[in-house]
C-alpha cells in the first residue's frame, strides 16, 4: 500500500481558536478510511483542511508528495472530490445538470461540455442507479436519491480521492446502508480512496478498512477497526462501555449493549 | 418540442411583435414601407423610433440579466440591483450632477451613474458585513432601506430645486428623446455585460450551489465576485443613465422565466435576456401608445405590468402559465 495523502505536524482551527494541535497522519491509497470521534473532536476541521477548504494554522498537508497549497482550485478538485454535510442544489435543476457540475474542474476556456464530459456524467448517474431519474428535478427526489445525485456529481469529478462529511446523517436506515454499500462499490470497482466521517461505530467498523479516531483535536488511534475499537478507546474517547464481538462473516468488530459510563458507575 | 423550446419560440415571437409595435406604432402609426421611401416618415423612423426601440431592447436585456446574476450569486430569489439601491444611487448621482450644473451628455451621464451605482453598492455591502462575511439577509434588508432613503433624497433635491420636470425621464423612467449617442453607450454596456456573463456562465451557474460544494468543485470565489460586481455596475449604471430608474424588470423577469421553465443560470440566461428585451420594448410601446400625446411614466407602468404578472404567479402557482 502506498501513501496518497499525509498530514504533517498540522495545527488547524478557526480564527484564534486552535482545534487541532500538531497532529500527524497518513492516508493509504485505495482504502476506505473512516474518521470517527465524538462531536466537536475536530473531525470536520481535519477534513476541511485535508480537502483544501481551510488553510492550516501550522504544518502542512501533502497530496501525492506535493504540498496541497501548490495545487490550484481546479487541480485540487481533479484530485479530491468533496461531499459536504448539507449540499444545497439550486431550484429547478435536473439530476443530469447537477452531475455535470462535477466536470467543472476538467473544463478549459469557455466551459462547453465535451463528448468525454457527457460520457462521464452518464456513467456517474448510472453508477448511483439514477439513470431513470436523470431528467427529474433534484428538488423532486427523495432524501436518499438526492444524496446519490450529489455522490454522482462528485463521481463525475473523476478524482482518485473522495471525502464525505457525515453522508448518512440525514438518511433513514435503508438509505444509510445503500449509501455505504455504494461507497464500498466505488472503492472496490472504481478504486477510489475514500475518507468518510461517520458517527455510527458499527457502520464504520463494517464499511471502513482503516479507522482514525479523533478526541479533543488529537488523533487518538489509527488502524484497522479491530485494532481501534477497544474497550479502552470507547471509554476514553466516547465515555461508553460496550460488549465488542467479532462478526462471524465479516470478521469486523460490532458493539452491542452500549451504555454511557456514568450509568455503569452507578 | 420541449417546454423550453416552446418557451423560446414564444418569447422570440413576442419580441419580434414588440419590436414591430414599438417601431411603427405609438401616437402616430407608420407604415413599415416608409422606412425605404425618403421623407418625413423615414426621418422620424430612422432618427427617433429606431434609437428608441434599440435602447428599450438593450435596457430590458441589461436589467434582466443583471437581476438574474445577482439572484444567482446571492442565493436570493428577490435580489435585484434596484432592490439593493444600486439604481437609486445612480439616479441620485445624476440628479446631483444635473442640479450642480454638469452638462448631462452621454459620457458625463454614464460616468456619474457609474460613480453613484458604485458608491451605493459599497455602502450596501458594508451595511451587510456581519462577522466573517456578507450576510444575504442583511444585504437585502439594508439594501431596501438604503434604496428607499436614497430615492427620497433624490426626489427631495429635485423638488427643492424645482427640477422635477427637467429630470422627468430620470425620475419616472422613459426613453423619450434618446438618440444614437445613448444607443452606442448601451451597445458598449451590452457587449460587456452579455459577453462577461456568457463567457463565465459555467462558473456563475456553480455559484448557485452552497459555498462549500462550490469550492469542492474547484471554483474560485474572489474572481467571480469581481466579475459579478463589474457586470451589475455596468448594467445598472448604463440603463439608469439612459432610461432612469426602472424597477421590476431585474426582479420580475428572471422570476417569471424561472417559474415557467425552471433551470440553472446557464440554461435561463438566454431566455431571460430575450424576455427582458421584449418586456421593456412592449412597455415602451404602451408608454407612448396608450394615451395620445402623453408619455406615461415607464417605471410605474413596468411595476404595474410586472406586479400583475408576479401576483398571478403567486396566486395561481404555475397552473395558469403551463405551456
């Protein structure tokens, strides 16, 4: 496995507030890395520095051994596609129109969609199973379909890396599972390197190859789900106790009988 | 034929009818044939009617495109240069200039209007700065209040100095007495505005997305805001310098187009431009043709026609205008 992104002695925050202080991390190419951690632990901040939305306060982010700051906007978007937490589509645009926006980073000059762009758009729509809806208005889609339309838009960017900030948060269970299965398919079939912020630890353990646990702005643990999800980490990072079992089929750890630590203490 | 195709065909047809009516109709109706037969009719058509219709077409297009752009980039369906006080600022600058003795030639008028529009834009933006950036709601509320304030000031100056009649066109809007000087000014403005929006339509389209998604797609905000400012300044200043402060078109035409054919910025740019041009030309025909011997106030007429259209949209949804 090779390193595709590296974070070196990174400090990041908003204005004078430092949220992440001097942290180092590497991301392997071709795997799904899950960012986990309690609310306010710095997951989104880390993601927003790694995708170039925010400049680090100190340290640097390397993309393919080159500082991320040396990429211009379009070059960066051609390497990293991002799905934000609350993507908002303008009124009155169709799925095909939305997905075509993903081709912006490959456009030159006047921005006509070329034949190659049209093919990428069609492929992206069919990958997320929305071909029947390509001429439907985005505003008329269900929550799950809408999320898939935005994933198709990031797919059309044709970038080796995808970063998704809590893509399952506003979806019901079937749509959550469908989205995660889609991410796995993108990883296995399309060889995408995926970095995803997830809250559900069982889903993170099932669908991610690597987990990075953040606590209070520090990278607390890095490794396979089996190595990261320990009783000790659950206690220190989440203040939760749980039974950890290995799923017989997937050999991934699953938490059952989760209890807040305060309740156990009583 | 698609809904979009039918709409474009209909609007192009209406545009041609409007051009015909505005050119040959009015207080005096001319035969289209008189264009090619030398005489007084030909002189009036070429010297007065042609420049007037050309001005109406271009002002309508400029205001509609300016409105569509501002609505897209500010994520606000009711944004419009006239609501933000930009047109009012240009009007005030022209009235102050005129009262203090500046000869309002085409060049002077354009320059004054540009200064006024620019100052108003900066003031409204400063009013809207909150914390880390420009708050769209503050932009709109601040702009509306500022616009009202500036308009009152303009009327006050004009009334106190007894110049309401001299500035009639400016205050209530209108195309009477325009010549080829104003046509050239608007032509330059139209080339700048339509050129810049057309060349950058893919980028402007992305500005309708939320800020983070926009960044993630590889677009850059500062350059686009700069271009937006240039386009809106030029569109508002040139149309005010020629035809005075005309509201509604910038707000209502993009709304109307988007209600009938929902679409993105780049999809609706052309139809909005054509509709704006047609609307303004038709309004100008009504202004000079309804009451013989009198020019009705164009700004009021535009607001009335537009108000009825918008009221229809709100009251009946899209049912009444299904194509």
